[in-house]
C-alpha cells in the first residue's frame, strides 16, 4: 500500500522552499496552505502548487480542516539581520513570529521548521529569542531544537551561508530521538565560472583594469564564499548579470523548476535571495525524526 503524501503548510512562502525541499529529498507531498505578501509570488504559488488555502497576509488568522504534517515559515529576517536595521521586536515585521507561534499552537502540525538569520541568537536579541522558544514549548506539545547550520557543510552549496533553524516535533508523532544532520564529508570545491556554467571569456568585464583583474581572479576561485569574499561576489554577479538558471545554481534550487514567465529576472533574483535553501534542507531532512543514535537535546 503506497504511503500517503505529506501535507504541507507554509507562511511567508516566497518560492515555496518547503515543497521543493520535499521533492529534492524524494518525499511525496501536497501543499495545503500558503501565505505570501508579494502578489506575483502568491500567484506563482497558486499556479504551480495549487494550495487549498491561500492568504496574502501571514498575520491573518486562518482555520483549517486538515491535519498538517509539516509547517514551515521563513519569517522576515530584517529585524535581526545585519543587512536590515536590526530593530528587533520594535520592527513591526517581528510580529509575524507571534502569529506563526499562534498558528502552530492552533494547528498542531506533526513537525514545524522555522528559518531565520543567525543574528537572532546574538546577545542583542537574546531576550526575544528566549521568549520565542518558551512560547513554542508553552503548551507542552513540542520538543523544540535549534541550531545554526552552514549551507556549505550541510547542503553542499558553494557559499558560507549560516542560518538559524528551529525544529519542533510533536511528542505524539515522535519516533526515536531527533538528531541534527552531521556535516557532509569530502565536499569538493568547484571554480566559480564552472559553477555558474560559463567560461571565463564569456563574461563582460568592467572597463577599469582593477575591475578586470579582480574578476579574472575571482573566476578562478574555488569557493566556499566566506565573509571576505561575499561582498565581492555580489559585485561579480552584478557584472555578470547572470540569468535565472545561474542564480538558481548558486542558491541550490533546481533551475528547471524555477522558470517563471510572470516574474522578471530581478524579481526572481530577489525571491531567490530571500528564500530558504532547499538543497540544504533536503540534504539534512531535518524535519524528520532520526533514529535514537546521536540524539539532540531539546532546548
């Protein structure tokens, strides 16, 4: 008898990384609910995944008539990320966390996965983070785990992208002990030009001799893109004006599934930059309880 499809629900869904992660992990799934504030992305989600329940605002209360296997949310990271203004709980976007917690408590999914900036764990936001974890555990339904994982070591992606993951497993659905994935071994680095899919001579170089030298040097990199190189890498992508399929490769998305006629290259690029990394999530399968060996300790 075939196994039933996993039922997914996702707030701040963007490009739908939870569904894509399941697909890359070889898991059959069905999207029941999505919320997304960007109208074009929401239309894309409706067209591709055909969810039964849709919302353009994650802050709105929604009732359901379906048991949820996996709930995911990539809440806005600007209140905590160095790229944003880091206002923390004073930023109105931080209130999305409160709605997400209430949704989890009301819907009681078997598992929830939340992703955000690792800066949320910093001393500046420690009080907010501590309260968030307490609320997720307050009803006694979930064992909650959190960890900062690197996209390179846990997703085999050619960049150092450390993100905070919070996983909650409903006690009645728990089989064995949950454990975080171990770092992947024997990871091979590839040259930037090979990763992007073009030869060095195919790129348009800036007119300045300094710019040419930097770009030619960078194309020979075998990235991991660390903090020092990340800023230069953004400039490189600006010079290269890479098409969607190249941006997908950098972020770990399947280029064949990311073609969207209703989104411009810029819009798709922004959406990819804000999205979870499905290749890393699929590689880790962190939403699934593991065997008892090497179990993680709930926080």
